[in-house]
C-alpha cells in the first residue's frame, strides 16, 4: 500500500509520491500533472473533474464549480444538476480523481494521503478536508501546512545548513507567508500569516477592471457569457507576460470590439493595491516572529502566481534580496507533500526529518464581559503561532451566586468578541454551590501535532469533563451517502473497466507475438490509447470501436494459427490485416475514413486536431 502526497489547491491540485530517493509526479490528464480543481456536471451523464470541467466553465457556468476551496469549512452550497454540494463534497471528487489516477498509474491501492492545506486554514476547514479525504476513500491523518511542505522541498534542494526562510506561497486564491527556521534535522514554523482571499484570481479581477476602465465598460453590466470570457482573457493575458513584453487583450461585446494593452509596467500599477496588502502581511509576520527583514536568509517563492515577473520585482524591491525559485513554483508544495508521504512510509533516507508546526489561530474560551453582559469576550488559552504540541491551563470562577454549573464555550480566532470568532464546541461542568467568584474550575487546552484540540475542565470536587475537537469524521451513513454520489463521476475513457480490459488483451497479444505482427499490435495499441486520451467524443468512440474490431481479428487469426499448428490447413487470409497495416497508413488516416481496418469497408473516422 502506497502513501501519496496531495496538494489540494484552490485552482490546481497535484499528486506526488516518493520512490528511490526522490519525488515523482502522478500524471493527471495525458502527460499533465496539474489537475484543475474544477467540477462540472453533464446533464444526464455525471460529473467531470479537471480540464474537461474547466473548459465547460464558460458555456456551462451554471453547472460548473471552481475555487470551492475558498469556502471550505463554510455552509456555502453549489448547485450542480439540480442538487446541492458543499465545498467538502466537491473537494472529495477532486481527491477521488487523484487517488484513482495514482492507483491507475502506480498499479497499487492507495489508502493514505498526506494532504496540504493553507497555513491559515482554521479547524473547521481542516476537519472538512479530512472528511473530504474520507469520502474519497483516503486516510488523511496528517495534514501539513503548504509552506511547511515548501520548506521541506527547499531543504532537499539546499541541504541541511541552518537557515531562516520566508516562504511566500502565492496561488490562485490564497497567499500564505511562513517564517521558518531550519536547523539540524528540524523544520520549525515560527509564525504564519496570510490571506484566504488574495491570489491570482484577484489579479485577474484587477486586470478585468482595468480592461473595462480602458473601454468605458461596466463589468457588472456585461452579459454573463462575456464576463466569463473577460475573466479567461485577463488570466491568459497575465500569464502571457511571462514570455512576451506586451499583450493586446481583445473582447467582442455589445456589438463592438474592445481592446487594451497589457505590459509589465501596466500590470505593476494594476497590482499596486494588492501589493499594499502583501506588504501589510510582511509587517504582520515579522512582528509575530519578532524579527526583521535582515533576519531572513532566503525568500522562497511558491505557487503559480509567483511566476509573475511583477511579483518578483515587488518582493525584490520590498526586501532588497533576490527571491529563490525552486523549479516550477506551482509544484513545490506537492513536492513537499511527496517527501512527507515518504516520511509517512518510513522510507530510510528521509526518516529523520522532523517537522514542527504552529497553531494558526488563537484558541480560547468565552468569558463574561463586565462592560456588556450580552457580549462575551475571548479569553485566549493558546495564542496563535504557539509551537505544537501546546498546552495551557487556567482557573475560572463563577459570575453568579450559587451558580450550579459553568458552560465552557470554545472559540478560535483573533477577535475581541467571541461572536466574531469561530465557535468550535462546548462542555458543561457542575461547580460547588458558593457565592459569585468563589467556586472555580480549572480548564486545560492541549493542541497536539495533528491539530486535534483536547479541552478538559476539572472542578474543585475533582470531577472532570472533556471534549476532543477538530477530529470529527463522518458517520457510516453519511459516508455511504457521499460515496454513492461519487459513483456518478465520469471515468476518463481510458480508465473505464471495459477499455482497461481491452487494452490488457492487446498487451497479451503483444507479449505472445513476434516480428511484424508484434509491431502492428504495438501500433494499434498506441493508436487506441491516443484516441481514448484525446478528450474528444468522436475520437474516443472510434478508438473503442476499432479496438473491438481489431481484437476480434486478432482472435480469429490466432485461432487459425493454432489450427494450423495442430496440422490443419493455414487458410488464406491469416495475418492478412497485418500485411496491410504499416506506419505509412498513418498519414492517410486523417483524410480517408477507412483507416486500417480489415478492408470490410466498415471504417471509422479519425478526427484531425485543428486547434
Ligand atoms: P493554487 O495553489 O491556488 O491551487 P496554483 O499555485 O496552481 O494555485 O496557482 C494558480 C494561479 O497561478 C492562477 O491564478 C494562475 O492564473 C496563476 N498562474 C499560473 N501560471 C502563471 C504564469 N505563467 N504567470 C502568471 N500567473 C500564473
Ligand atoms: Mg497552492
């Protein structure tokens, strides 16, 4: 049983695993490794996950869900095909797809995954991520923070020297900063800061607004379809700046063609308000880490948006140092997850790496507010950025005379009033009957390395009550219901059981043949695989039909050959199809619909790719 690492991203997800001392990627769609975190519903058929769903985003925006990770842990609902889905269920579909691809690729069952989450994810978001994994049939006991994963990847590249890192992870929907200290075999997260609503999507939005300004348009007045087109246009213009000096954006709307020019200078200006927010986050994290810019040895750039030249320039100017780029910025987190998957499996070479983490939010309980009795205030028990495991004990007294019990309400967050923080759970304990302020309970908070919060209360009579939080899993019935839903996800054609069986037959024939026959079978197999992977309905159907037909031919010729071996006569026609099939036929296939069948005239078309 293998353990894989998964970067479950807002925009893209990736899977990785550890083998022979290094990280490998799990192919998602053909030879691409990034799987767009997009789910789409196809009327009457089922769900699509990945590029196929992303491509339907413009024409079928109603039935497509994207960026749902931004709402993980909330009650937000997505309507697809007349039913509602939570961000957790949609994430489960993405995870399930990665698991299945990994099993397909590694040819073994995957039961466990190390999943990365933004450092700023709260307990609800983390526990929903675990539940999503559970729905997808994956055990995910250990979630690691995305920047911690990046630090792991850095460590493998740059060695074991003592360093202080600042990990800058700028993705599609989130920005995470982590102040990390590496010494000996320890990676310690000293502080985290971030914004769950600041990422490449916001840059796209700023570019769209710029485009509208330039053309006197109002974005909210554009037809829905044009708005979606503009969004796509903005993203591709932004990405194109990696290779070009300037890009002309062009959109036809309301019967006219609108244009705007985008270059680095312009983009820099457009991003100014976002850069302002980023600067604030640097102030925040340096203060929390009790450090200064000079205390940072290396700035590591992570995430797809870190590919932007303007972001690099901004950071260079802000910090006065050259940022470090570890290969493809959008794969660094998955790389760390892959390394950690290796640690989980106790692979010798990396077993000794230690990863410590911090509590991303303050945890505390609500206490009475003398100034305003209606609004309880937060009494912090474990401050944010405490190193895990962390534990703290405090004594609380009654506020009412002869009060019978104390209700301990547990919250997470930085706000003064508890109502503005996230409520996690509560427990109630009896207290001694005494005048106000004289009866007491001791409350202890313990936050362990797996992000599980244990709260225990003990009264003066020595009685105890306790509660475990952030470790909720789904009940059997819930799990069953979700699993039924997952079955509606459409398999990529090549992974359908019947096509798998068909390909296995071809490989069998290949194994048992030699010479020309063997080459022909190899060519057929390659052609069928290409068709099944083409992502185009017609080509898939052609591949399936041709496969069936050729298998029947192969069977027939095998039977004939066997008959001959047992002294029957070798009938004319044996191997005939193989004589016809040669590589030169390939070029003709696109024009002729006949292809390289058995000449029965029952041909099939091969679509040419004109895009
Ligand atoms: P997430 O971690 O949120 O899933 P990624 O790290 O994959 O996201 O980053 C996705 C973001 O990166 C998107 O906003 C995308 O537009 C942006 N991006 C990807 N490639 C480039 C590029 N070449 N230039 C600029 N931005 C890019
Ligand atoms: Mg990411």
